[in-house]
C-alpha cells in the first residue's frame, strides 16, 4: 500500500496550534496502529532556529541526531512515537542553500535555476525523505509554517499542490483556521475562514477538512455556512475549541468528533480499534490532583511563553504522574537583584529550577537562587546553564574563589570553572556548531541520579558550547560535590549533585526534550518528589 500524506495549513492568524493539532491527530492514528512520520516546513530564511532569539522564536528543540529545530517538534515527540531527526524539519534557508550548492556544482547542467521547478522539487524531495527514513511508515504529516497568504510560504504551498496532483488518492489537506467571536456584536464570524479557504483555492489547493479554532463549539448553522462557501462536506467542518485545562485534552476532543475515522476513510486506511484509557487516566490525574507544590523558575526568557516550553511540559508530566498540581512562579533573573520585593518572593518555595540560556544577563540572580537553595536545603534542579550556575556558586561561596566564573560571561576570569571546549575554540560560525544531539552518560551507582534513572548508562540530548572545567573537580569533591554522571568514554562532567543536600542536582544536557505525558522524565519526577517532601516538612 502506498504511503499517505496529510498536509496541514493555517489561515487568518498564526499561533492557532497547527503543530499541536498535527501531533494530536498523529497520536490518534498511532493509537489505531498506523505508523506516522512528522515534517515541519518553516518559511523563514534562517537555516535553522539555532541562532534566533528565544523572544522571537521560542524554544529550540533538539533531536537525537543533533538537529536544532522548531518547537513544534517538541509537540510531535510528546504526543507521538514518530521518529524525529534532521529529516523532520526543513526551512526556506535549508532549501535554498541546497539548491544554490547544486547550482555551483553544475548539477543543473546550465539551466536557469528557478523557484519552479527547482525550489519546489527540493521541497518535494524533503517530503519523500521524511516518508522513507524508516520502514513501515504509513502516514506522513506535513505541517506548513505561517499562514496562507504569507509571501514566504508560497513555494511550500506550490510544492504541496504539485505533490497532491501527482498522488491524488494518497493526499488530503487539513486547513486550520480561526472563527472569531465578536463580543461587542455577540456574533460568530465565518468570513475570515471563507477568505482563508478562498486563498488556498486560488493557489490550487482545495481543503478536504476544515478545523475551526474557536472559543466554543459551533452551531450547525455556522458549519453549514463554512461548508457551502469553502466547498467542504459539512461533516468535514470540525470545531477545535479552546480546551479548559490542558493541551493534552485536544486529541480526546478531536476523537469525540471522529476526525481520525474520517481521515482513515478519506485515505482508505486500514485502522484498528482505538484505546485512550491510559491517556484519559493521565488527564484525570492532571486535572484533579491530590497534592500541590510551588516551583520557582528563574530564567531570562520567561516573558515569552514558549521559550521554555519543554520544561513547563516536563514539569506537567511529572505532576500528572505524581497526582500533584505544579504551581509555577516565574522570575526574570535580571530583575531579582534590583527588586527587594521580588527577592523576597523568590524565597521559601518548594523547589527551584534554573533552565538553560546564553549570555551574562541575569547571571547574579541565578547565582543567588542557587546559593539560597543550597544553604536552605531546598530542592534545586539546574539544566545546562543551570549546572554552570551551580558550579560557579559553589566555587565562589564554598571554595572561596571569589572570581570564579564561566569564560562565556567573563573570558579573562581568574578561575575558569566553566570553560569552552578545546575543539570549540577554533569555530567561527555560530549556527549548528555547539555540542548537539544525544550522548551516552555513565552514572555513579551511589547517586541521586542513578536512583532516579535506575540504570548505569543513559542517553540525553545536548545543546551547549561550554563545559565544567575538570581542573576544579577534586577541589569540589573534597567539599561535598558528587559528579555522578560522566560522558561515556570521556572525562566530561554531565551531572553534579551535592551529597549533604536533600536534592540539589544539575545536568549539562536537556532532559526536558525526552519527557512525555505517559512517560515522564525520571529526573523531573525525582525533583517533584523532593519538592513534595520539602512541602510536607513545612
């Protein structure tokens, strides 16, 4: 049987949730024993989001093979078991870079290189590459970033028009659009959806299913109107309302409207029975928790809700697993030092998490957080830069090395506790040059890390350029630090923890990238368990 393709486009406005919708539908098909693959096509000219400011783009999600990708791949990972790799994300920058390199090599034999067919052919090749990266893939979800009408999206839309025309029985288009409710007029408006579908038709793409993002379910009269004006069966107009409690309700909401069955029928897919028992059990625990902890996240990109998306989700997963509500308090690290009221608010929570980041802004606020957590015996979880913070704070206040710092923040510091890797010093380009992707780590059997993972060797994903300087390892070990995780077949420190502390642990990698709602990450579970113990003592 030929591979099937589902193209997901968006209309009216961005941030409607195409990635979340794609992941939810893929999860439903997987539950029916249909193997899926996921591809995000991003219209921006950056080769990848690795050099983009989190305030602009949000989180950079990293795959096992070291691709720096769009945050929607995080949704794909959390909701599905689809393979995610460099073949799961393509940008305009990558497409044009590939075509230009081919032109320079003479691959086009003197032809004039044009958007059609050369750019669109390369886009179609990326779709096929994603579809064939593993055996047994039955359905490929292709999400087009941006909205219909964006000038930068046109080559991608033309490519999927051609692709559909070449495989008419194997492709459908799901168009996600916005149906606003005008409070002042007391009316629901379908005109934006009509215009959006019309623009798609002008390009040559007729939607098979229209998903309507709206505040509350649409009455039949509105579905009939959208069906009539958008040339879509009434049954194929489905509302995707704002969920009350959690994004993990979206698959259940769509399944209730039989979207997965409709897709199987349209694509002539053989599908098994669906069983969402485990998912619904997780939702019940998430929505009706029996316990509660308050976690302070001290970072520098908290003004953007998606900058630490995977961390927030990993905490949610651990909370659902432990039947615990996670109240998150966000603190901009650069404001803590200046504001005494804010400094007091940060104190006396059940646990602290310092996430990754780059640059010196807000450094002191994070160091004060680590110092407070260490001295007051409050659970502390440091991730990437959060580990650097823990090492610097310990060096300054326990080892009494007052100038201890990272060479990222202070290149000429006297005590380079955190330093750049030797093989990184020769690199001039920023994009795609950090230590990226999955690495094996060996654990000390007498450590909190081992107690959490329950195994001696782990694989975790990295995204960083600076490492702990082993010159200070013995000094710290004498004062109570345990370097409980070491890069396999190497000497690089991956995990550090305090022996005489209930739970103060930091990692060089990004565990949040490997957490799922049904399989929470063990370190996040251990962190929340420690926070629960702290709260009980209070």
